[in-house]
C-alpha cells in the first residue's frame, strides 16, 4: 500500500488501493468537498469508476478484504452502472460504519465531460473531481448541497464559471458590474442571470426558484429509478438472508444472479 495512504483517512486509503496500478476510481461528492476544503469531514465515500469489468473486479476484491457487505442498490456490475445505477456497500472500520457508493455515469454530466475528467485525473496522486464537476454533481434534492455549490463557486477562477454556479445574489450583482458581457452571453445557459438588473430581492427570489427547480428535477430522476427497483426492493430481504455469512465475492455472484431479469439495466 502507498505509504501516503496509511497516514490518511479510510477513504483516501481505499482510493490508493483501487488505483494501485492504474486509474480506476475518482473521488466524488462528499469526500471531494472535503478535499476542496469546503467541508471538514464527510461520513461517506463516493467514487466515479472507470466503466470496465477489470475495475469492478478490483473494487470488489479490495472491499472484500475489509469485510464489506452490500447495501440495497444495484450490483457492482457494469451492465447496471452503465445505465446510471449506483452500488452501495459498507463495512466496519475502527468501530465506525464506513459507507461506500460507486457509479460510472454521474447525473448531469455529459459523456464528453466524463471523458475530459478521466483525462485530467490521469497521473494524479489522489484523483478527485474538480470544482465545476463537483458543482454539477451536487445539484441534488438536498437543500444543504446548494450551500456547498455556492462555496464551490467562490473557488472557481473564471468569472463565467462563477456566474454559472454562484448561489449568492450579492456575488452575482458584483460580477455583473465587472463582467456585463459575460452575463449577456450566459443568460441562455442560466436564465436567473436575466433578473440581476431587476434588483437584489427579485434576484434572490429567482435563485430560490432555480434551486427548487433543480431539486424537483433530481427528485423526478430518483423516482424513475425507485419505480424501476420496486421488484428488487421487494425481494431484497430474502437476498440479504441468502447472502449472509458469505464472502463479498460469493455474495456478489448471488446478488447478480438474483438481480438479472428483475432489476433493469436501463431506466427511461
């Protein structure tokens, strides 16, 4: 194991192990927020995985050494992950419950953005998503994530990026005064910018409406996956009983066999 990993937390330790001989996993979500120093800690680990069978095998082998078990979700199998599903596992470590989540197709990221992310993270000692990618990923249905997006925007170096992601009416008004041409160019991408000229109160109302719209969009996305997983959820207690006492690799094979034909690979 990399000596550096031993001195860091369990999530960075896992990342070094996942990527021991090639880049397979990029830290995302909460742990990336910590690495960008926007938060002090996060209790869960999330990774974007390279979409190949070798990566899935490596992740499972590493987690099996920690005694990990599946939580409800899709199998860590590229047939499901490539359809936008995520896989959830957990294990005990130093009296703590460590939750790990994996996906290959983060919501709101285009294929070209993903390809760019993999190119940029290649060769990095500790790969984790950049602030713009993280801001897109954080457009969830949780109110607290929009505070995070606002803080991430303040880390962005380009005015046009700050205009696209800022959650602060005051900041947007200041940027509009300094970069009026950028505001004009970006109004089609972010309509809320059109209200800057209408005053702070109107802008704050527009920011609140924008946040609610993004939350509702993510809720609709999650509802589609929840609907597709209804049959899988119904038999999950039986699957857990059948896999109890098995190693992670054995349990994984059982779970894959049970999920086939019940949990669809793709969701509309």
